[in-house]
C-alpha cells in the first residue's frame, strides 16, 4: 500500500501539525518495515538544513502541480493534514480514498 501524507507545514518547522505528521509517517513506515507499505510525505515547507535522508519515509518538498498530480495518482490512500483544496480535488479526481485531518479550531461569528 502506498500512503501519501500531504502537509503544508513539516520539519524543520516546529508545531503541532509538523509533529503529528512526523509521528504518523514514522509510525506507519516503521510499523510495517519490510512489508508492502510505503509512505511519502509531501510538504510545502522548505528543507533548509534539515536532513530528510535519515527518515524512514520519502519526503517530497514543494512539488509543482504536475508532480503533485503524479504522486497522488500512484498513491493508494491520500491523507491531508489539514484542509488543502488542490490535493483534495486531485485525490477525488483520481478516485482515491482521501482522509482530511483537521487541526485547530476556527470559529466564525453567527450573523
């Protein structure tokens, strides 16, 4: 199974979403090590001086629209760490199961 986790924020940034995505990706990748499970994290954050090569999963940073479409097409499950419209639409168009994980609480005033 090929799992794609899309997150706007990821290491080296620090925060709740970044920590949750790291823990989820690491847990999935290490739990089924040696089995037919591959995890790819797609992030919009820059790498800076962070070393992605030490992670037990692949990291794709700041993909273009075509590369994102190809990554989604070859994945079996799409996990969005927060609402992200382009990956959501691509996942639905590709007829892939899409999970949206919502972080935080945003309230709108009642009119």
